[in-house]
C-alpha cells in the first residue's frame, strides 16, 4: 500500500508523491476523492458519494460514473489506495499526510498552548496551521461539497483570528499586525472579531481616534447590509477605548533589565518593512525559506529569492523575515540595494547598517566591512538584502558569523554566490492569483464575476504586481466591473497602459530589466516579442538575429539570467524551449514597434519562418507522410510563380547542424514541438505581408504537424491569415494552395459540406491557372469528402479524375492518396475487384515513396476489403500489420483507426473480449483528439462486441449513442450500418417489430446511396 502520498484539501484538491503532482482527472473524480478523504479509513456509501458530487440532480448513470471515477483514481494513486467495501468505498491514507487533518491537529495544539498561557507557541502553531492553506478549501471541484468547503474556510478564518489574538497577547507585536489587520477588515468587513482586534491595535499605538472610526465604519456596514447593531464584544471594546481602559494595554514583559553595573547593551535594530496583509500563495516557498533560516545549522544560512520584476520576491522575503524574527532576537537589518535600477555601492550600504547598529562608520569600505562583521559576530542577527544586482554587490555585506542569517532577493539567480537555499519565484497560478485579486479589489468582484476575475489574472500573466495593480484599479473605480477591466486588458496594444496605478507601473519595472541588457539581447527580446510564438528553441534566435548558434546561446542565457526569458521544459525532440512572460512579450513587441524599422521587422520574421520551413522540408523528406505536397516551384509553371519560387529559395535558408540533427532524429516529435510556434510565425508573416512565405509555410504544415496532432485551431488560423495576405497581394496561386488546405481541414473536422465547398473553389481556380497537380489534389479531397457524405457515384467520378491527373504527373504521393480513396469508394459500392486494383496501386506508390504511414493506411483499407468478403483471418493480419507500422510513427489517431479495424475482424472471429479491450483504448484516443467520427466508429464496434456477448442493454446503449453521433455528423451510411446492428439487438431482445422498422430504415438508406449492403440477404 502506498503511504507516501500527500493529500491536499486546503486549496485545490490534489495528491502529491515524491514532489510530483498526480493527475487525478477532472472535477468529478477529484470531488469523489475529497469526499473519501474527509472520512479517511471509513466507508463512504455510494449514495453519499453521489449526493456529494451531484447533489439533488444526479444523472441516471451516476453509479456507473462513480465506478469509472474510482478506477481512474486507482490508476493515478495505486490499485490499493481505494478499497471497495459495501455499501461504498474507503480510502487508505495516512492521516498525517492529509493536510486537513494536520491543520486540525496544529490548531488543537495552538489552542491548548493559548489556554496554558504560552502565547508565542500558540501563535507559531496556528501560523503553521494556516501555512498549509493554498486557496479556498476543496478548490477545482465545482459546487460539489460546497457546504463542507464553507465549513473548512470558516475554520481557517477562526484559526486566523485566534493566531492574531495570540500575537496580541504578547508584547510589542502591534506594528507588525496593523497592516495585516487593516487588509483583513477591508476584505471581511462583517467579521466583528477582526474589527475589534484592529481597534485594539490602533488604540495601543496611540491612535484612539482611528480606533473609534473603525468601530463607526463597522457599525454603519452592519446596519446598512444586515440591519443589525454590533455584537456585545465589539461594543465592549468600543466602550473600553472611550474610557481609556488600562486593561487594553499589553501586559508588561517578564524580561529582566540589565544588572547594576552592566554597560549599555548594543541597540537591537528592527529595520524590517511592514508585511502586507493580503499576502497570497507561496506557501511552499515560504515554508522553505522559514526552515532554511530557522533550523539549527553549522554554517550561516544564506537564502536567495530570485525571479522577474513584479513576481513578489520582496513581499515574500519581508513576510518570511517577520516570521523568523524570533530566531534573531539581536536584530533584523534591512537594506534596499536597487540592483535593477541604480545599484547602491556596498560601502554606502555598510554605512547605513552600522548606523542602525549604533556605530559611527569609518571612512574606508574595508574598515566598514570589518567593523560590521565584528559587531554582529556571535549575535543572532538577520540581514535582508532586497533587490541585489550582482554577487559583487552582495559579498562585502555578508556577516562572517554562523549565528547570523542572510535573506537576499534579486532578479538574477546569483549563481556564483554560495547559499544554503534557493527559491526561484514564478508567476501565480489562476486560483491563488484570483484570490490575490479579490483581496486587493474586494471579494465582491471575484464572487460576482468569477470568470472575468480569472480572465484578469490570465491577462496579467499571473504576475503578482500586475494583479495588485489591476485589483487597485478596481478598488478605486467603483463604477468598474471585473468584466470591464478584463475587456480593457484584452487589447495588447494598451494592456501595459492599463497596468498602472499611483507609483506602481508594470511597464517601468520591465523597462529596468530591458535597459540592463546588452544590445544583442535587447534586439533578441524585441524580435521574440514581435514573433509572439508560445515558445521557441534557442536556434530560432539564430535566425531572428542572423548570428551563429554559439552567439544565440549566449544571448538566450543572458535573457534567462535577467529573468526575461524562462525555460518551459524540454520537448519531445530534446530541445529546451523558452518563452518570455506574457507581459514581457507585450513590452518587447512595443519596443520592436518603437525601435525597429518595418523592413527590419519583416526581415527577422522572414528569416525565422524560412528556417522553420527549411527544417520542415528536411524532416518531411526523412519520413514521407504520403501527403500530397503542393509547394511552389513544384506546383506552378507560369512566370509570376517562378519568381515566387525564386524568392522562396532566398528565404528558405539552411539551419545549423545541431538543430537539423534534432529535427531529423525524430521528425514526428519535432513537428509536434514546433507546430504552435510555426503557426504564430505564419500569422506574423502574413500580417507583415510576406504572403509568399506565409502561404508556403501554411500549406507545408497541412501534411505534417497539424494532421498528426489535430491542431485544428492553429491550422485554421494559419490558413485564414495567409489567405488574407494572398488575396491582398492578388496571389491567386497562393489562394488556391490555401483553399485546398482549408478543404482538408474541414474534412479532418468531419465538416464535409464545408470541405466540398473549399475543394470545389480550389479545383476551379487551379483549372484557370493550368495547375494540373493542384487540380488533382483538389479532386482527391473533393472525392473523399463526397464519399463520407454518401455521394458514392459522384465520389467515384471525381476520384477517377484525380487518379488520372496524378498518373499523368507520375506523382507517387498523389497516386497513393487518390487510389486509396478511389479503392474505398469501390468497396462502398461493392465492386471488390476494382477496390483491390486501386488499393494495390496505392500500396505500390507508397512503397516506392518510402511512406510507412501511407503504406499502413492502405493496408488497413485492403483489410477492409477482405473483411467485406468474409476473409476475417486475412483482414486481421493486414490490419495488424498496419497497427505495427503506425505504432512507430507517433500518430495515435491513425493507430486507433487501425486498431478498430483489427478489433472488427476479431469480433467476426469470435474473439469479442479481446476486441472489446482494444476498442476501449481506441475510444479514449478518439475522445482525446475530439474526433467524433472515430468516437462513433468505436462506439458502434463496442456495441457489436456487447451484442455478440449477449449483453443487450449495453449493446443498445453504445449503438444508440453511435447512431446519434452519425446523425449529428450528417453521415447517412455509417448511421444505416449502426441501425442494422441495432435491429439485431432488438431482435435478440424479443422485439421483432422494432427490429423490422430499423432494418427498413437502413435498407432505404443503402438503396438510396447505392451502397453494397443493399444486396445483403435478410435486410
């Protein structure tokens, strides 16, 4: 049994093992796990789980869904993590590793410490309990378990108030608490205990009038919103403040004074800035910093917090410093180094620190350093150095004593600085980011418009500074709604204008980091912003700057060190990928528009897209897909297009050997990694009127990354942008190229009416241009779309014309494709000899080409012919060969289709259990690719398995669902075949009348479309 899993309910519902978050599935499986974890080790009935997940309106299939969720959770956690025990399930979890249980344990200990009068321990324990929280309880599961989540959130609020009470029971904590309490009261105006605590703090700090104003404000809010007066506790606090009751003052400390004759003790410096009250998230990083600075050690702890500007380094550093201040009773020093703007000299910083320690600074820097280290030697002093610019600025400031602690914040990672703990801060995820927005702007904005609030956080890129500014703007503009601000931020051209309030401005912070770069790095950042790719490999910088791979690597490293670029991971091709933060990208694009002439911007994008296109061609040649390639210079022969081909050859330039080797080592992985970046480059090139290049690149991608990966949105975007550019330039050849691509896109999306329209337009345009290959390609696509729509005779005629065109050109990819389509139409019509003849020709063409993908798809089609003839063993063998080939090509969707064909053969051979197991995997793949055609095909096949096994109810369910999908897709022939299977199911269930009606409907469709099944006996 796995006992090493940590379960988290105090925030998003999660499970972690060995530092890795486990994939638990969607909101419903996580809600089920949460319901079990609320009762660890106890059986939770199925009825209780249904009620917890769906409430009063569960679906009819709720019990089946519970079983499927449990199965999915077992796969994610372990087989034994969840035990089936009537009347439900129980989860095996170590209570100590469930954060809710640990929270309750720490709270209980904290309350006991408070009862015992140990208020410092109480505050610490309750603070540790609150540090377990990562957001609203049971997040990410929708409205499931809402009442329980509200109870947990209330327990969190109570613990917070008790922690503050423990802090107030100690001497001298008021200044640390005032900022936090002010923010809490603003966020929770109706919580009277918090308001009373704020009044007490203000009173103790000599601000009696402010304390009374806080009471008056609370009284007005309670009267206006709830129609009630303040409670007795708050009224008593108000009365005690009015009469200046001495009992409100803190109890005197028990610390003995200096003994007679002692010399004056060195002053205790307390220079930390106030911590903010709306601190959100960062629980893991905060705990790590606290541990590094608090735990026993042999050497001085040095902690470095690094991250881009505005990510919250200083906020986290100050909060951590306050939380560990008790471990440094001899003083807490703080210095702003201004490393990102105007770095302060170490000698000047030492002078300020020495004054704080009560010493007169000597003149020389070395003497100041020696005196500083002498004064703190053997003392427990914390030094916080905020916004360090470099290691050389920090080293002279480090104490020499292991009793001291140092906390440094910096934009750079300061890798050459010896430290005991590092934490790189990234942007906030959506949930903690939304929580921060609510704390700054007011919970009302998040509560009333949660979708708009999340959108604001996303448009701020999760950057805490940007979120705070957005929240402040909402808070100070009462007539604004969250949706209004989100709409304003959506315009990239003005986003940075919106992210400014008072003396806070995102653009200014980004400008500091930008100006600190050298000229090549600034140029690279501008061009990456101009390109607007989601992420890039380092070699792209080579093309953008027109420099060597070594120089590009140096520039990328500088941008990473400056926290303006970060590594998102290593892609399947083995390339590290990099991207700027969204707001950095917007800023960089602004600078590109301001600093670079239009010709330079176009040239940079052209070089990058040309490099991608060159690598795409090399990768495609290494593993031919079998798709028809409609490149200029191959396709067109008139003078203007020859000129376009020459222009393309100038732009499509070779890439360095390392990038080329990665592309050729695994072309499918490389296509997958680069597809989205190329799509962005195509759109940008089209916007810059590089129409020839954008048309060529968009067309090239149709037969590679987008087809394999089902990136339909990117496919559409590239073609739509390139088509607009082609039409602006009156490039009719490019227009035809893109119309073919759009026809293929709609075909892949099962939108066959739209597909036929695009292919028809392309065929007409190619005929006018005298473009034989383009016209044949358009006919091939048109014939296939007509086949799917059931127009078999029209499809037959169109595909014959496509085959003739490709034969004339001796074009193997075209012959392979059009003959495979033509063979499938002959199979539908029942002419098995003609089908086999076309498919054999297709197979020969693909083998000459060396296209394993084309060969595998044709083998599957030949297997379908054998199955239609009742030759099931041959059909299984051929589809199995297709499965084996596709398994090596990184094309999971086509692999799923081959597996479906093999499963059908196995059903006919009586191996239904084997077939059913395979089809369930097929369904998962098709649904994951949003392929409704494949899903309907899989459901029909699964229904056949269930029918053969005698499970009539489930057979009917699968077949009915498949028939509905075929109807939605407007595909009559597959629907008729499914109706025929449904008829057999009804017959077996004792409903001959229903079976007869279904057979009659199927027969009418087969007859109307001249399908081979119209001749089947007994139909």
